[in-house]
């Protein structure tokens, strides 16, 4: 959530920055400032009323002690009136705060200055690429055909049990899936990230804290009986572990990793581009999360990018990195790099990771602060990234490592899965 005092101080800059997202926020910004003026004016009236009431209360005590009961009773009547006024003002203040919060919750984050202007994925910038795209034989198959041929994933069985988008992994497919999870976690912990096992459902406060609500309410599975949400990513519970904390600056950075299943409704997703593992309602992902001092967050972001690069180099998968344009940038992010792996059999790029800096946007919602060396309280910067999302990594391995004799296993994964070839 944006900070209202920053909006007030840099109104025109914020309006111009949000234009990168294709958003004319002039009216929204003015509504925020107007609501904040109402809140501040109401707060001032309430403070003045409470202060006057306190003065009268002290005077009443003195008047009773001096025997001036008539004057004391007159002041008591005024105090009663002031209490009614303060009660009404408190209700008005609560309404003003709620109105302001709702307006702020609806505004996306300000893009970083390096974010290119643009309307959609076609305007994203390729900033890095690595790896040779293998040349496959003419009989090469897409991953959904390979999964069927070698009995690795049963999409139809998932439909029987739950519905479309809930695949069942079998045999060596399940073992390869487990190997990838273990390998990703080991890489992350070796890089200094502390592993967490977290709940797979969160309350509304947690979903609001990291920005999934209200922005992606229709994309989340909602357990209405208990008013809980299935997580779309481990980012939500992991980041919320620190919600409301005031951290000593000496504890920064905090680095976390965790594996969870992820649940996304993906409403409106149809067509050949979502076939097989390309887009699912339930999938596995290993996440990295960092809580950083603002002065170091962009160095940390660069480090996260290099870390994900190292994983893809180990897997020997051809990949590229995109800097997302304003129109394709997520609601909460200030800057995002997307990693895409090349699917040779599909002849297309598949997103496998997003690494983002949210600056203070999530921290303001979470009330997550640190105390600096001078004793001043400041908002931290939060960052997160996929390291990695499994479905499209698995699709890339199946397609890029296929041979006439079967599917080779990347060398780095052999100790984890216990076999070198799927045939």
C-alpha cells in the first residue's frame, strides 16, 4: 500500500509514474488526498474535544473540593456533551480511516524508474539470455505426450478426482517432481536461506498484507465456512510470519525459503497455450523471500536474479530474463524480472520464475518495520521470487532432454531421483 504522506508530497510524480502502468490515476490520487484531509480534520476535532473534556474534568474536581458544586455541575453537563461529541467524532474518524484505506488498497505500487513503459507482455524487455536450444528429431513430442508415453503424469485421472488443472504424478514422474523440490530447497539453504514449512491456508488479513486481496480475490480459492484462502504462493504465509514486527536493523536481512503447493483458480484460462503443465490450478513451487533494509534491496534483487540463474545453469536449460513493462507489472511490484525457459517441442517460451522487489508496498500493509541505528522506525523492503515453479521446469526437462531412447535426467538431479533415464 502506498504511503499517503508520500502521495501528498509527490502527487504529480506519483500520477506520472502510474501512467507507466497505463493508468490515469489523477482522480484516484485526488480522492485519496481528499479522504486524507477529511481524516486529518476529523482527528484534529476529536483531539481538541478530548483535550477540552480532560481540562473540564480536572476543573470539576477542583470545584467540588472548594465547595462550588453549582459550577461543578454545569461543567459536568458540558463534559457529558463533549463525550457525546467525541463519540460521534470517533465514529466519523473510523469511517474516514476506512474510506482512506479502501482508496489506498485499490492503488497499485509505483513502478521503479527502470521499468519500461508498455501495455502488455509484448513490451517487456529481454535483458539476458543463456543456453543453447537443442535440436530435436522430427518425432519429438510435447511434454503432455511424453507424460502419457512414459506414464509420468495422468491428466485424465486428475479430472476424475478433482477437475481440469489438477494433474496426478505417477512413478518416475512423481520421483522427478520430489527430486526437483529437494534440489531447489538444498540450493536455497546452501545460499543462506532459512527453510520454513508454512500453512497452506491463510486468513484474510494475511492475504491483504501481501496484496493478494482485494486485487486477486477472484483468482483465489476461498474456504467460505472458515473464511480462509488457499495460498497462491508461499510468499503469502512466509512474508506474513513477520507481520506487525519491529525488527532491529542488525537482524536484516531476513532470508527465507519454503516449498508449498499453490492454488490458483486462473479464471478465464483456456486454449492450447494452457495445455498439459503450462497452466494449472494446483502446482508445486519453491519460493525465496527476503526482508531487507531499503538501502540494500536492489542489490538483494540482483543477488536473487543471479541465484535463479545458477539453478537454471545447473539444470542446463535454455532461458531468458525479461524486465516487465509497466502494463505487465504485478499490482504489488515496483520491479519484476521474469525468467522463461524455452520449450523446444512447443517452440515457445514458458515463464518459470518471477523475482520482484515490492519496496515498502507490502511492508506498509503488514506494518513491518525496522529500527535504524538512530532509533527511528522505518518500513522495510520486501522481495520474493520463485526458485522455482515446478510444472514448467518439468515440462522443459521432459521436452529438451528427450532422445529417441527416452528422457535423460539432468546430471544434477540424478542423486535426488536415483535414475539417469526415463525409458
